[in-house]
C-alpha cells in the first residue's frame, strides 16, 4: 500500500503554484461609467461590465484597514532587517475571530513580499526561489503536520506515517533553505493542539523551525493569544509582534465614524450606475447589526445586495442598493 502523503492541489493557496495564482490574479478595477456611457454599450458589453464590477468588488478589492496596514508594514520591516544567519529572529502573530479578514490579509502580505523581492531580484522565480511559504493547519493537526504541510507546499513527496517527526522536520528545514524562503506563514494555528504534552511537542517543533529555517514566521489563527499563553509558548511570543484584527464594535463616535467610513468607501467601490457616493449612509447601523462589525461578513452582505441591485435594474429602472436588497440577503454572512 502506498503511504506517501498526497500532494496538495495546485489550485490551493497551500501549494506554491496555488499561492502564486492568488498573488498574480489581481483583478483590474473596471472603468467607472456614467449611466449614458453604460447605455451606449451593446447588450453583451453591459453584461460583461456587470460581471466585471461584481467580480472586482467581491474578489479584487482590497479593504485597507489599519490592521492590514500594520501587518504588511511589520512584515516588510522585519524582512528589511532580517538576517537569516541569526538565531531568534522576530516573528508575527496575527489573531482575531473568524470572518474578520485574516486570510485576505495574509495573501496580501505574501503578494507584497514577492513584489518587494522582485524589485531586488527580478528573476527570483526563474531561479526557483520561493520567498513566501503558506501552510494551513487542518482539524486534528499534530506536531508532524507542521513539517508535512511545508513539504506539501513545495510538492515534495514524503511518507507521513513511517517518518518520524524529527525526519520530517529536517526535510522541511532543508526545503525552506533550498527554496530561499524568507517568510513562513502558518495559518489556522488554532487547529493545532497547543496544550498538554502534544502541545509542548508542537510548540517545540515551531520553535525549531523558527530558529533553524532562517525564515520569519507568521503565526495566524483564531484567538491565538489564549492558545499561545502556555509557558513553552512564551519563548515564541516573546519574539513576535502581535497584530489583532477585531470587529468594529462600540457605540462611541470614533468607532461608529470608522465603520461609517468603511461602509461608504465600499459603497463607492460598487460603481452602481445610479447611486450617490454616500448611498449606503442610511444603512450604516443596520449593516453593523447584520455583520457584527466583521469585514468579511460585510463584504459578503454587500456583494449579494449589489448583485440584487444589478439584477433588478431592468424592472426598477434604477441601479442602487435599497432596504429590500439588504433584507433579501437576510442572515447571510452573519456569524
């Protein structure tokens, strides 16, 4: 029987090809058309424009929140100061609740790092260098899963069942060094058991990779400050910059102002034909209630409402978000 660990699908972000597909597939924002300019298009052209707007708003638009800026700024700053020959380099912890935008932020960080390196080594891909590796812990992940996921990322076959944790870790470290990986992103870290004896083994495995790989480690997941609060984890936390992604909460003027600004910026990004720049202003509070202040859920709600507004354009004669479109979305996107 073949005990080789299966290779990751090339379309997944947890493979090198999949990650680069995400990085390279940057949708271009459609040209902003007036109602008259849209009306001059053919029926086919109008359909294409509708699809392009929906695709860009749902998948191409990057919401540059303060937490995203902090993550990318910290990551690039550490990279500039990075010395792979020094033990104990600093890392990053990215934590927050589900649907807050952590994975989107991590992909953006990976893209910025590849862009940063391309300015210094334009042929780095041709030379086989992979400046960023992205792995994701799955349910019931074990300490061996960390090294195995790194090998999966590079497409390196290995025998998960018969190999020891030490053997897999050595293979993973060798792969990280040979591919000149400078940043290792470990997402969904909460899936890894972090307490008890197994937790100690996992933490020690992370410390070994952090110390010996020559890469900056980015640990991301749900509520990691609690999960990484054990004594063995203290050595990791002591060397990490922490970025917390939080929902927009609170009724004070500052919090509500930031939320309103975010909603209005997304409203403008929709490029609806008949909408005023602040057309979502009446729905700021209801959107906060519907989404719990989570950016991922807000994007989902507004994407579906936008699709509804475009679909209703011929019947209503206008293309703008209404209360009915938001009510039609219902509980979609709410945690």
